[in-house]
């Protein structure tokens, strides 16, 4: 629907090649992007959000193994969009930056939206794009209030200390600029801030309770820079690099100002400053001299207190938007994943307002004397027998629940057979598991080919085929 | 401006306390002899003909009704007189028929008006075209105020809406009359007096028609509070697939004919991020306008031309379509969108008109690339001639008016003035001192100060409240979202914070105020120094120029 006939301003890239290394028990046998959340694959949610904002073509980077499934994902789950699926080769463990490099030649638009495949949000994109466009920033990042309290979320599996993955995010509230970002792991005892930074941004707010949504709007020249560099992680290295470069002395600032030559509109207004140093990001930057000139004529400034012009004459700017209402979660660890599944029916309204909420799939069969709670979701082709109780649970596709079974707060994936008399509470049961009769399972993660004992009782365990592979990375 | 000087002359002996909390520059009070109070040239950038003082047409309609009602009342009065009931009994009738009572007093008004009219004619008021109406207004307002005073007695059932409106209008007219009366001394054309005095009487009767022809109004098809205008706007937006902006919730009634929008809700909510109708450069431009990042006439024009050149560069003619016409139809929704973001400035309007003429003048047989080249060239030339060179020319002309040792007072910030002053110091090597007057909410004066200080000019920075105090030092003067008014810069002190909760309070934050052309002595343009009346001539000449080339 390219009515305007112009090159689209934005292109979207979804990075869904992650292995889910933070909860391998679950992601061992199923790619993280295909894990079900509310009986829809995890990847569906970011794609849905992009579709709601007008995107009809998206580039998706996935691992080799799930390429074919992702290819058919859009059609299967009712998304009217074209997916350009790019597969990461299975061998190495690529970082997010490597994934971006892979798709670099498919990028033709001046701006790129890069998001992680496990982001579930009802973000109104215009907040970010407004910021990005209005201030001609190089990178605009999304942050959200962290609403998950790890201490209060019950999680299946052995009790473990939640990993500390805080981010220290410094935002100048007056200008919305992202001035400082660092993850907890990279800091020792102290967080040091350069004095020159404080001189420029005297009112800096540093947050530790924000989720980095891993949703970025880049200018395409940043990706050009990335292509020539050997950074491996976007969040870990590229973003901090850009944030730091905001305040560095631009070598061109000392050059004499060009003549008031406004007859430059005819030539390409976006020309790079100089191309000597491939390592220096400034050499990739496209400048719009006319826009600078009109900014100079304008009577607006974004800060007070010094004699510099708007934006302190800094050509490279990084902005951040903090989402304070609505949902924004990344399903990259067990807590988030479980919580998502529990809350998804409540959030679907905001996430996908035009989609019919499906609690009991029309192709599923629920016997009349089965007690199925309202928040439960039953997938296609599943069968729930009489005398069962399901509360707050999600049942996947093609499952079979025999009689006298109690399921409470469970997440059950596809092709699972729960035999008679079982009581399962707060657990996560992966694909293809057969739970024999009269088992009592409480707060466990049950992996694929676990060999159950009939009538076994398990609590707070990870039940997998190989007991040694329980490590969380 | 003349008014201000008079005030200053009076206030010389009474230094008012300056609001100097914001003053950042040194306060050395240099005893510079101000120039003789002869009003020197004032440079203005924009034509003062943007908007004239307005009267809503509802007022005219109301007056007609009033007139009709008056006639009825007169008849009733006559009938009453015949039947022996005194007119003063109408006072007793007041609770029962409030509107009629108003008309009753209008009859008195007319009588008083005629008396005052005779008195005024004898006083030899300069009878300009405006004056019969003016004296009428002041008489009207004077006596209407009487009527209002009478009606302030509590009436059961309350006053009708019409009465309230009439009261408000009376107050407005009084204010307007005062302002015009203050400007009167400039031009007196006594030769017309005789004619006017004769024309007075018939003019009183046909008051509505006079009002219509003499007072400038915003044309009917532009007033935002009319249904037909709203419908037209909606239709236009729909056809261009541009989402409408959310209208302001509470408007000040006097300004309800202007388009006002709620600032918080961004227009881009409704526009899809990808695949929309509007080109990205225009979207950016609109955002920057509505956020105020690009303000100032020249800046807006340059930014607009920049965006347009991007549009043209990205444009490719679809098959079977004519470049000039297709491009023109593409640009139309863009302009509508920009207008929604922020009303077009005069410079933008001129630029768009120029561009459209150029597009329409394109030779249809030209290959696309050449046509685009041509357009881009003409845009370059336009910007170069009308902004860069014009600024240089104006600066040269204006500099001749500035003398060494001058103290100049400026309000707010304007890029052109900035250029003039900086060039005066750097090129002509003049020594001047500048007093920058600033006002809420935007504090644009700070930007001006920053530029001037960077150029090495001595500046004093004051708030507008201290203008009378600073006035004795000055030789030359150049005189810029209601929620912006709420923020006083002190987080604990925001008395206006919940202004929407108070039903009787409406905030109005005017961005532009217009000096009537009669108060402006001269306009310095790149063509020459002209009086205000010659502005349309210049514009006309320029248009002919553009069409010819």
C-alpha cells in the first residue's frame, strides 16, 4: 500500500534469534521466539505491534532451526504482513550486532526500528518517532517501568536467587536525552560520572528500576558504522558507545563554519562530513546543513545556562522515552515468561484490540462437566474431560486432559497428555510431555522426555531428560 | 509604541521596582541621553496586515435583533404612554420580561447617544472614516454601561445569555474605543469633519451596516466557531487522510473564532508510522513546528523550503500522470497537515505560493529529472534571494539608522533583528547597547541575549514588567498553549495548575499580538524604507516579479 510512492521512512527489524539462555530448561527444545504465550507464539506479539503501527513488511532474524515455522507464522496467526526471514547460522553464538550486520544490505530506508523478538508491549509508536523526528536524533531508545517484582512472582523450578540485571539509566528529564547507560554487571562498587557530563546536563535523573525494552530507532548511518565495526552486542556496546559519543568533541566542531551558503539544497543535503576514519562514528554521520541553518535561525533552545545554541551544537544525540503507562515486558527470563502467561488474557485487550479474545478455541472440546475458569485458555484441538478443574491455566494445542485432573496456575504447552488423577500446581509443562496417572507436581518445570514415575510427587524441581542441564546462564 | 513613550515620559519620576530576578547581565546604568522623543524608524519584519482588530459577526447580528427589539419597545412605549402608563413602570416589569427591559433602556441609549453625538461634533473631533463609528462606540459603550449597571440588580431567573453577551461586548467595545482613541492624535483629517457631521445621524440608524463596512473582521469563512467552517475543515482533512487535531476544551469566548487545539495530544497518534500519505520530511517539519523547535518567520520558511526540496527530490511521477499537476496535488495535503500543526506564517504562505506558481509554470514536456532540477534551483534561488540577501540588504539599510552610542530596546527574539544588530557592531563597528525585554512563557529574549553576547554586544536583560523603569534609558524601541502560563518555574508554586477545574477560569496564551499599522512609523524591507500603507504595493510588485520570471 505504498500510496505515496516514496521510499518508506522506517524499516523494522525483529531480532528473534536469541536462544533464551536465561531459562534453558524451557528453551532447550523449542526456540524462544516460538514459545507460547497465551497460545500465541512469542514472536507474534512484536509483529502484531508493528502491524498495528502500519508496518506491512518486517525483517525477522531467527535461528536456522525455526526458520520454516516463522515463515508461516504470519499467515497462521492472522497477521497481514510480509516477513522477510533471515536465518542465523547455527554454529556460532552471534550477538545482536552480528544479526544486524546480517541484514544490513536489506536496509534501504533512512531510519530503522530494531526490536527484540521477545518484547511484548502496547506502545504507541508515535511517542518514540515524534522524539526521534523532532530532534533528529541518532538513536532513540525505549524504557519502561519495571512492574515485576521478582520476589513476589512464584516461579516453577528450583528456587534460585534472581539474577541481578539492573540497568543504570541516566536521563536528562528536561531534554529527554539519554546521557548515561550502564548495566549492573559492568560496574564495581562505584558509578562514576564525568564532570563534563554534569556540566552539560546539570539535572540528571538516574534510574535503576527501568527495563531496557531493547527497542531502538536508529538512523541508517549508525548501521553503516556498525557494519564496519566489530561490536557484538547492541545493548551492551553499541548503545553505550553512542551515548558516550554524544559528548565527545566532534572533530568538525573546530572547523570554520561554512559560508552562509544556502544554495546547497540542490545538492544532496545529507552528505557525510568526512570519511577518513572508519572507526569514528562521526565520519558516517549524515548532516543536513539546511536543517542546521533553520535551527540556527529559530528562537528555540532545549536548555538554558550556557552560551551554546540548541542541542549545544552537538550533532549526535541520543534520546530515550520512558513508558509510564501500559504494558512493556521482555520475556527473556523465567519470571517474565511465567508472569506474561498469567496476565496475557488481561492484556490482550490493549495489545490487540481488534482481535477476538479466544479463551476456548472453537476446535477444542471441553466436556460439559469440566470446570474451566474464565481466565483459562484452551488451544486448538485440545480435549478436556469431565470432572476436571482448570484454574488460571493455559492449555496448548492438541492437549489431552483426562478425568479427575486438577490444574492450577499452570502453563501447559502443546501435545501434552495429562493422565487421570493428576494434580498440577504452578508448573510449566513443555511440549510433548506425558504425565502419568496420579502425579502430584508442584512448581516444577517439566521438560520433554522426562520419564515420570506413576504417582510421583515433585515439588520445586526441574524435570528434564538430562538432569545436569539445569544450569541457568 | 507612541503610547509607551508617553507613559514613560510621565513615569520618569517614579522608578517602579524591576523584576530583576532574571536579569543576568551587568546593571551599570549608563546615563545615555535618550534621543529626542521624535519617533524614529522601527524595523518590523512581518507585515502588520496579518490580522486586524476584530469584531465577531455575531455582534452584528445581535445588534440587528436589538434594533428590531428596540423598535418593538418603542412602539410598546408609545402605546403605553397613550394608555397612561409611564415609561418608568417598565422598571417594575423587569422581573417578568428581562429582554424587553433591555430594549427599553436601549431606547434611552439612543436618545442619549444623539445628545452626545451633537456634543461631540461641536468638540471638533477629527472625522476620519472611523470616527463616527468610534464616537458612536464610546457613546454606546458609555450608555450601555449605564444599562448594564441598571441590570445588575438581581433578576429572578437570571439574565439571558444574550444579555450577558451584550455586557461583555460593551466592555470590549469600551476597551477598544479607549485604544483607538489613544491612537487618534496621529492623523487628523479635519477636512472630512463637515461631511461626517452630516452623515452622523443617518449613520446612527444604520449602525449595523456601518459596522460591517468600516470595521475589519476575520472573513466569515475563516472563523473557527462557525459550524460551516468546521465542517469544511473536517471534510478537507478527511479527503487528505489527515487526522484532525483535538480542539481546545475551553476557549476564551472573545477568541473563539480562532483555531485552538489541545497541545498534549500529538497529531501523529493517528498517522501510521509507515505507509502514510504524508512525506516524512513534512511530518518532521510539522512536529518541529508544533513543538516550537522551529520558530521565527525566517526559520520556518527555510525549514519549509528544505522539506519541500526533499519532497521534490524523492518524488517520481507515476505513469500516465502529469508532473506539475500530480506534484501539486501531492503538496496540497502536506500544507493542510502543516496548517493543522501550526497556522502558517506569512513567510510560509508566500513561499508556498511561489512554489505553486513555479510548479504550475513547468513545461509539461520536460523530462522528469530536468523538471525536478529546475524546481530545486528555483527553491534555492528563492531562499537565497528572499532570506539571505534580503537580510543583508535590510541590515545595511537599518544600520544607517543606528548611531554610535545608541541604546536600543528589543522585545523577544527575531533572527532578522539579530543580524542587524550583530552586523552593526561587527561590520559598521558601532558601539551600541541593547536592552532585551523578555516575557513569559517562552522567554525567547534569552536566545537573543545569547546571540548578542556571543557577538560581543553589551546587553541588559529585563522582564516586560520593568519596561517603564528601563524606558528612560532607551533611544529606540522594537517591540512576541495556555498551559505554558501555568509553569512559573517554581515547582511548588503553581496557582494555575488546575485551571480547568475552575469553571469560571479560562487561560489564554496569545503567541502573537499585532501592532496596528497606525502605530508603526516605517517598515524597513530589502526594497526600501516604506510606510505601512505601501506594503500591499510591494507584495503586488513581488508577485508580478515571480510570475514573470
